[in-house]
C-alpha cells in the first residue's frame, strides 16, 4: 500500500537510471527539427481554431504572473509538495507586490469569464505558459509548461456526467483531427511503424480501474488499462477510492471531485472531472494529454477544502468570489501543448518539440538513444 501512497503526486520517473531503461532503443525521428516546427505550428493553429469552434470559446490573453494574495495560482495538488516560483516586484513601492509565476491558469480562467462577459455556452481559451519547478525532469515532464487552458460558462443543469463526456468527445475530435491534418500536410508522418490514432475514447471511472487492478499503484493501473484501451478518459480523480486512496491528488478548489455521479453494483462513485490518457507507441508508455472537469460550486468548494485541511484558504479573494456567487458556474481544463505535439508528431521526448532546461545526465542519455533535444 505504501507504493500506492507514493504514487499519488509528483509526476516523473524519479531516477535517471530508470529513464535510461524506459526510453526506446530503436528510435528514428520522422522529421527534421525544421520540419517538425512547421508541423507543430500547423497543429497549434488547427487546435486553437477548432477547439474554439467546438466548445464556443474565444482566444484571450492570460497572465504569466499573479499576486500571491489573490489566491488564483494553481497549487496542482493538495499536499503542498509543488510550490510556485515567487518573487517581490514593483520598483519604488513601499510594499512590493509578492508575485508568483503561474503553475496553470485554472482558477484565473474562472474569474476571467466574468471579466470577458461570457454568457452561458461561451468561454475562453488561452495560450498559457507556466513554470513548475518541482517536477522530476524526464522524457515527458518539464519545468516549462505550455497549455491550452480553457474555461466555459455552464448552468446548474449542465453539471452532470453526460455534459462532461460530450465535452471530452469534442476535445478528442479536435486532437485526433489535428493529427490527421498534420499527416495530410507532412507526408513523412505517414508511417506503418505506429498505429493510427484511436477513433474513440473509452470512458472508465477510477473506481472501475481499481476494481480491475486492485493491487497496483495508480500509474501501473493506467499502464495496464491502456494496453486494452489505447485512449481513455478516467472519471473521478480526487475522491478517495475503495482502497482509501484517491486515484491521484487533485487540488480542492477547482475541479468538483466530491459530487456523487454513479452507483454501480451498490457502490457510489464520485467526481465530475477526469483526464485523457493515451498509449504512446513511441515511448511505449502511458501519456496524459489533458486534465479537466466541471468546477466546484460554493457548497462543494467548502466540502473539498475541509477534506484537504485548507479551510483557511476560503478567506482568499478567489474563494470568496465563489462563495458569494460572483463568478459563474463553469467547466474547464488544460490541454498540454508539448504533450500533444509529442504524441501527434511521434517524438520520444518533450525536448524535441519544446525548448527548456534539461539536466546534462538526461541529455547524455537522449544522445545515446538518437533523441536530439532542442537547446
């Protein structure tokens, strides 16, 4: 059971000996770096245009830094293990602004719906950049994060699994369509070496996956289930499952993971959120593309913050806006840009589609395996 607890938070493989073992030994890039950049920007344009069309969104500007006292930065989990980069700013101020680099725009987006006067069925999409300094840096985790962070106004009647699943299917349609579009424009991506992108997602609740593999930690459960279903949406991430552990730690103040949604064989299941995971045929590993969910109401916010032991944070401006009905009900998520490029362009490492810092040890491992990261 200790393995399960250790697997709840903190992405990454944890040692470079393990990274060296898991990276492919037979990797041949399908594109040169120059051609890959052309394909990457074609995918970026396709996804932004079609995601906005499918979900009723509009591209807007998004902050790179926020004030600490606003409470709008994303804490990523609820155990305090991943903290934002923080610094004072404001030359000449008697009391400098204590600023933080965003880890994601999750909470900011919900406030921004009001700022941009979004009506029900309307929303925003952002080209978000973030820094997550507390990641172990491997082939698919980086301290530099780029996401399409999006948010949309909904009604109380929309707060159900059917609405969530319909939204997820629309997102998968766009991601898969982007892959098809890239292959049409860049013939070198058409290869028999890797299978076609799955047409449909399989929806599974985290409880169902636990029932299938009760003795395995979360990441191993995901790996096993992806052998059978190469593209899945895992519902219900955050609520403690039958074994006493959540599928994964999830922050208490944005996704609703406490609401009861399903009763199956007498077992109640919780959560109006989830993740899209795919099997990556290049790395031969699980690969998360997006995390999303229907957001908390003022009632579920209080319940989740109590469970997380974070009731003091309810005094923060962001939380007060929810408690006072000052911002709308919403659904939202973040689609990893580099993760998506890596999957669609069939690369073995994030460093082939994004430029950031990597440890020398990792770069040496990659060079030996014909993986050339951008610098």
